C-alpha cells in the first residue's frame, strides 16, 4: 500500500516496523517506533515524509 501511495512522488528509503509488538505500547517502548522518533528529530535524516499504515492507532485520542 505504501508503494502505491508514494508512486510518482518519491520512494521509500527506510522502514520502521515493530513486528510482534503491540501498537498499544508506548512509541518509546517499541524499538522501531522509538527509532522513527529519534530519526525524525535528526536534521540529516534520510526521509522527508512518513507513511502511517493505521493512523487511528498511530495517533490515539
């Protein structure tokens, strides 16, 4: 799905996915999610956009 979303606009250069970890856990308690947060703070990161697969879980109310 991500590949289709970015087609014609860019490319996927890095993947942050916590396989086998509940998304109910804090972002800081999941290795890939915390790596994404750390990378997002880096001015020299290798990406300029983020594709979120299930936004309702990524940004709970």
